[in-house]
C-alpha cells in the first residue's frame, strides 16, 4: 500500500487522521503550515466521493429514517415524550432544522437530522421533555450516533477502527471514513525524488530470478542516460503488480508522462518463456507521481520508505483498503 491511499479528482487521500478532540487545533495549524490553508481538507469519503456538508447530512438523515422505520416503538416514544432534542447542551436547539447555522461539522448534526426526519414524516414533537441524546447517562442515548446504525454499513472503510461506538453505527462511519485529502500538485512540490522497480508477481520467479530482473530494470534505466543517484544513501524501492497488463500499463503511462523508464523482457533461457515481460524501472521520479502510478495499477511495495508528507507531529494517519475506492 502506498503512502497515498487513493485519488479522488485532484485530491490525494493520505489516510484517516487519528485526532478529533483537544489536539485538533494544533493539528489544523500543522496542516496549514505544511500544505497551505487552501491545499488540504478534512472530509468524509463515501464510495469514490468526498462528501459536502449537505451530502453528509443526507446520509445521517437516511440513517435515522431507517432506524425509526425499523424501530417504530422508539419513534412513538420520542414523539409522545419529547418537546425538543439536543446533543450536549440546550444551545443545540438554536440550529432547528438548519445545519448551516452551526460552525462545526459533527456537533448538533444528529439533532438536526432527527428534527428533519420527524418533519419529513409529517409528525411533530408532542411531549414535555427536553431530550438529550448524547452521553451514556442521557435519557435519549438510544438515539446517539454510537448506537444508531449507518444506512450503508458496507461503505464503511476497512480495516475498521474500533472504539466506544457500536459496529456499523453512524459514529463508526464518522471515525472510519473521515479522511485527510491534499491537492496532488502540493504533494508534488513536497515529494522527494526516488527510483523504483516494479515486478510482476503473477509469474513464477525464484528469488534469484526476481533479483536478476530487478537488476536488469535498474541497469536499463542507467543505459537510458546518466542516472544521478546515490545508491549507497538512497535505496531503490521494490514494488510488485499483479499482471502483465498492469506492468505494461505502468510503462506506457510513464512514457506518456515523459518519465524515465525501462521495460524488461526475459530471454527465456531458464524459468520463463522467451519475451515474457517481467519488470519496469522508473526514475529518477517524484514520489507523488510514482505513488499515483502504483495506485492506478494495483501495485504494492516490498521495500519503500515513508513519504515525508505523510508524517505529522500532532497526529497519526491510519490506512485503509484503497481497492474500495478505485
């Protein structure tokens, strides 16, 4: 898996950030300092899209609507006992059914969603109780995001990050699908140069043969012209891809992008048939450009280094299965 998890339009997805609480302010400052204020965003990924606030709101509404339809007794109790709802403070009620009135992305969102669903179902609150839905000790905890199922649990990114929330809940979606995205051109400016070798893993090659093909790709790169690279302090990255089609696509795409590259065909004297395509060499090439090629053609690293643009002082990034977003 690359340091970039996926590409959505012009955005490179670096991973799922670990922070949410008090460290968030310092993390945002670090992100501004690293990438520039307009070159990154924290968003929620759904399929191959980055969600707007409105789209996120609609998913939460759908989740509550399905919950009420499958739990009519809870809906009946809510309407008969409640005059209004809030998450952590009565101030939440000031947002009524308008999510745009609040400054934050998640706070009060669920109370707004519930009000909207009640209205859409042609109902209203008829009780006398002001109901809090956040917190284990609240009377309305059954309606908390940690308990209510997300409307499309199969779209929650894997591997699952576990916490105090229930499996497949709205909160699980929030925590697992929250991503850090950076404009690709920004990563190009920050990325170092590298040399990479990509070999096929769908053909039988012993360790010796595998190493020989990698060496051939590197020597061929050198023969393409002067390769200014310190092989002692700057190691070569070794990657594999799953088919001849992918290998050839990497080579063609690299050539089209005017990247230095080499394509190796085996002579067929030992383990392989003559003319078998075995490896591609790339470099010197920008890390971000290389990672984009690897993601595009389903390649994985045997040996690679962590990109500087994926390491942060105030939080960590968790990966996910990029195959879910191709």
